C-alpha cells in the first residue's frame, strides 16, 4: 500500500504488545527493518523513517477484546477517522485448542464487527479467511458466502435427502458451550480435551480441522452482523513467497509446504502420506496483496452493502499436482544439495507416496532410524542419543502428516470467477501494477528459480 498508493494518509496497525513502547518496537523490528521494505527505503532514502512513521501508527490492541483491546480514547478517535478496515488477525494453527481458536477466529470477528459499527465513515471491511474454510466440500468449490446455521455436513445431508434434519451450527452456541465446559473441566486434562473437542466439532459439522472450522464460523459471524457495511472476504489458498513485487522470493514464516520442502531437501522427509495427483493450491503473497488492493478499489468505490467472496487460489486456472511440486523439489535439490553436518552433500531421491498412515510410518521409521554409516562410527552413548533424535524426527513427521493428511488427499479445487471479473474491471495499467493473473505463472520456474531460493534466504537465512 505504502509503495503503490503513496497518497494513502494513515494506517493504524493493531499490534499485540504490553504497552506503547513495545508496539513501537515491534513496528520497527518486524516491519520497518524487514527486507521486504528495501524498495521503499530506496525510494525515500533518508526520509524513509519519517515518512513511514507518519503513515504507520502502531496501536496496542487485541482483536478478541471489546473495542479491539484499544485504549478507549484512541478507539473513539480511530472510529471517527477510518474509512477502511483490513482484518488479517487470526490463529492459524490447524490443530489448535478449540477455546483458543474460537477466541481468535470467531470472537475476534465478532468484536471487530461491533467496532466497525462505530466507524461512521467506514466504506469497506476486508476480512481474510481461507479457501479451506470450505471444509470437506469436493469438486469445483464456488466463492459462496457462509450463513449462520449452515454447515458442510448439513449441505451434504440435505443434498442427499432434502427432508432430513441436521443440527444448525450456531457460533454463539459453540462459544457458550466451550465457556461452560471451561468451568467444569479440571486443569490437568483441559488442554487435551479442548484440542480433541475442536477436532470432533469440526468433523461433526464437515470440516477437516479446528482452524478451517473456526475460520468458516468467523465468516458466518461477519455475515450475520454486517447490516449496511460492505464486506469483502478474501480466501487465499496456501500463501507462498512473492512472485515479483516488490521483488521475487520474499517470504516470512515457515509453514505448510515449506517444512516439507526443506525436510525433503535435507533427506529427512523421504516419503509422503498423500495422493501424487492431488492438487496443491499455492498463491504467491504479492498476488494476494494485489487482489486485495483491487478489491478495495472496486468495492470501496461502489460501497454496496453486500458481502463478496474472492478465492485467491490457483487450482482452477493453473493447477499444480503434488507430484509435480515434489519433482521440482527433486530437480532443485539434485542441482543445489544441502550440505549435512559432516560436510557431505545430501542426495535426494524421488519422493515416495503412501495412501495409509501405517505403511507411511513403517517406511519413514525404516529410512530414518537405520543409518548404517553413522552407526558404525558411534559409541554406545552417542548411538542411543542418535536413536532418540531419529525417533523424535519420526514422531514429528507422523504428527505433521496427520495434521496435513486431509490436504494431501484434498478433492476440491477453487473457482475464482470473482477474481477474473476483478481483473476484467481493471485498466491495462492497473493490471500491470497490481498483477493478479495466476494463469501465467510457470510453477516449475517459480519453485526452482524463486520460491525455494526465497525460503533459503529469508527463512533459513543461509543456515542449512
Ligand atoms: N499463510 C497462509 O498460507 C494463509 C492462507 C490462507 C489464509 N490465510 C489467512 O490470512 C490471515 C493472515 O495469515 P498469516 O499467514 O499472516 O498468519 P500469521 O502469520 O499466523 O499471522 C496472524 C497475525 O494475527 C495476529 N493475531 C492473532 N491473534 C490476534 C489477536 N487476538 N489480536 C490481534 N492480533 C492477533 C498475530 O499477531 P502476533 O504477531 O502478535 O502473534 C499475527 O500477526 C489469517 O486470517 C489467515 O487465516 C493465511
């Protein structure tokens, strides 16, 4: 925003921090000093800091508290000033405790909507959800909003037999249910019960996990409270490094496909529990940002009190299969291998696919626990330490594979007609400056020439 729309007046950034100084420090270290901002630094030279500080204002807050946890006077001032809200706060852990996921992903949007209603000049509210909020839907998945009471299981049940009744999913009831349980459960088993509960409720209503389930409920809350507020829900699939803006390969965090890519390159991920033909839906982060900017321009101008959903996803316009992705990783690490602690290059082999957990865990246990070359040189103590390390690795991989199993066998792909309409509405110059055309990306070139290098530079920071 700061780079491409320099006329922007001010952006208030809600930051979790213990006080103003801590929020200021987070703004400095996590944003202003980030490599992502190097182009802005070059653009503004010595005035970079003063320009950015005049536009980016850190505000201490917490999305799931009343007034978003902001100081009352500041909240009042902000409510009178702002014309746009962009909400990307969420807890993104897939197998999170149900109470915590509800707090961030359901109560967060609830508090946000209460605050949005106080903002008299608000023209648009943008909320980030996820394409996987569509849960266990299969085939071509449309950009359809969720409404309170609905669920994926209900859709399935009623499509098979329209007269069958299935309980309505009501976010307030889930919050109420968990809050009552919290008082009834004894401390020592609370965490595990909450983790299992999220998983059970998600599966009952037709989602794969607590994260996607609570994100879908967050959408329902927004829809049920929106009244006259124009809403855009952005549903990205799996976000990866920048394709080209402001430069290629920038990425933050180490999640979802990146641990799999890196562990594979290091020889620690020799097999995968998944379908080689399953589509891996990825979208570079600059495309997500550009689509959001284009949606802000369009719907902020129209100001129609409706809710529009955008799938910012590639699977229907430029599909990439799991085996293609792993082949690109093989090509990359075959040419540019990691070097292990002994200074030897790690030789990667083609990824082996498994369709059940038992075969998968037998295979990785056999591959990782047996390292004959290493074992011969070790004494008894070193040998047992190594076995413990390998066992931990195997447990980690089994857990990782269990969490991502539904996505490694995913049977859906995302329609993005609204994205295409958005692109058609843009002028040629806008299309150039805010490129959202996912169909033109050559995934082989992207993974070999941009993404894996980006992860190595910005996430591993040169460490192997
Ligand atoms: N990354 C993806 O592949 C992907 C894909 C689809 C959709 N999305 C959606 O995109 C959005 C951003 O995702 P991300 O990948 O950037 O996630 P992330 O790295 O986990 O960041 C989430 C942000 O939300 C903040 N947050 C969490 N709880 C909060 C609270 N109670 N009050 C205020 N801030 C809070 C976190 O603050 P702290 O820094 O203080 O922890 C963090 O900055 C989310 O809504 C996510 O569901 C992401």
